[in-house]
């Protein structure tokens, strides 16, 4: 009897020393990746065959990026996340240098903007805005721990948000990518907001932001969008029919796709808008194709998966072994949540049209690779949570 009791105690001791692995989070990520591949093939097969003679052109490229991203995710997950805090200055430098790279001979122009650069030797194209998002998460997680209690005063806020503001302005002005710049600002504000016990400053900043947005909308309407393509997008947002052949074309085609899908959709692969009616159907507007082919049911299912993904990461953040780990996960939550919300809002014409991809689902090799690196950070934090602490 005594021997059996001792055995049970040893087993309990081993159980308590076990570390947490979130299989639910892994399943959700793999499901979104697999679903994304199916939808990319469905949305791009016609265009890919017409342009390249291979209906699986975009899907194959995305699959290669996913495989590379999964390898990177596993590698990052196996590394102790504390090591990244030692390279906080390097992270800022990498973010800035990668953005400047688009102005070198390695820069690649597409769709009227230079937002990519190629890596010599392998010819791989990289979007520096995705590098900057990951670097800012790593940097701000360290800064929150470094500033500590001073996060509540203006001096602390300045030293944390100034680098993020500089990087955001560089993304906006150098790569002409305002949407990614806004995402960097949103990630930074969310991380600082979560770390701060005071809300007054953030309420004031929020009110100032709302007032500025209202002023921009009023000016766009007053000037009828003259002189600036972003002002034209605001006018098209308010009245897309008035810009049906110009800036409102993509928005209208996306809304046609959403409306024609109904409750259950036309069926997988049966979209009409993907037949070169809807620009970027496999990229920024893929949620429209999901609505058209899978209907309201499919759209709600996708949103539910993102909610579950965020919920699982919140559990990891709440049980992280230290503040640095918790803030890393908060940064990843902010990135995925903000980008998913903005993409769906753009597609449904809730906000003005801007180029934002749907995480894990839209076509884009750089995006999915760095998102998987961020998921690797989350797994790295989770691996150091003892089950007895949960």
C-alpha cells in the first residue's frame, strides 16, 4: 500500500512538472492554412491558367511558403523566447534597413508601388512591412519590461511609441503602404494599452484619432476626392456607385460576390466574380470569394476560427511565466486580430478600401511565413508554462 502511494506521488510530481502544449492552437492554425490553400486555388485557378497556363500557380507558391513557414515556426518554438530580448536594438535596425532595401536595386515594383525586395541568389521576394511587424512585437515586448512602472507616464510612453512611430512613417512614406503602417501603430498601441494600468491617456488618444478621421472624411467629401487617390477611396467608400469604373470598382465587385452567395453559397469553385471581375480575388478580396462560394455560413465559420485562435492565445498570455512572454503573445494577438478585422471591414465596405490581407488565408508568401514565425513565438511562450500553474 505504501509503495503504491509513493508511486502515485511520483506520478503526480511528473505531471506537475509537465509543460503545456496547445494542440487546439496548432489545429486551428493548420486548419486556416489548409483552408487558405483551398480558397486560393479556387479564387485564382482561372486567372492563373489564363496568365501562366497553370491553374495551380498561386496555390503552389503559397504551399511552398507555408512549408518554409512551418519549418521556421518549429525552429522559433524550440528556441527560448528570452533570447530575443538581448537583440532589441538589432530588431529595430533590421526593421528600418529592410524598409530602405526597397529603394536599392533589389527593390521590386508592382501595382504602382515598390513594396518588395528580392534576396540575391534565391530570387525570393520579401515584403519589409511584414518584417517590421514582427520586429516591433519583439522590440515593444522588451521595452514594456524595461520601462516597467514608468509605462504610465508620458516619458515612458514616448520612449516606447517613438520607435514604432518612426518605423510606421518609414513604411508609409518609403513603401507607400499606409495600411501596414496603421497596423504597426495599432499593434504598438495595443501592447502599451495592455501593459498600462491607466486608460485616460488612451481614451484621449482615441478621441483625437476619431476626430482626425472625421475631419479627413469631411475634407474628402468637400473636395470630392480631388488630388489624392486616398481621398478618392473615401469618396468611393461613402458612395461606391459614383466611382463604379474607378476606385469603387473593386468594392462593388466584392459586394456583388458577397450578396450573391446568400446563406449557403453557390458551392466551392462556383464563383463568378473570380473570372477576372474581382481584382485581387486571391489576395485582399478573398473573403468575398469565401462569401460567394460558401455563403454566410462559411463567412461566420471563418470568423469563428479567428475568434478561437485569439482565445487560445489569450489563455497562453494569461498564463505566461513572465511579463516578456505575455507581451510577445499580446503583440501577436494584436497583429492577427487587427489585420483580420480590417480585411473583413474593407471587403464589406465598412471602412475605405485599402490593401490588407486576411491572415493565413490570403495569397502572400512573406505574410504567411512571418505570421507562422509569430505563432512559433506563441508556442515558445506556451512551452514554458507548467501545467501546475494553469
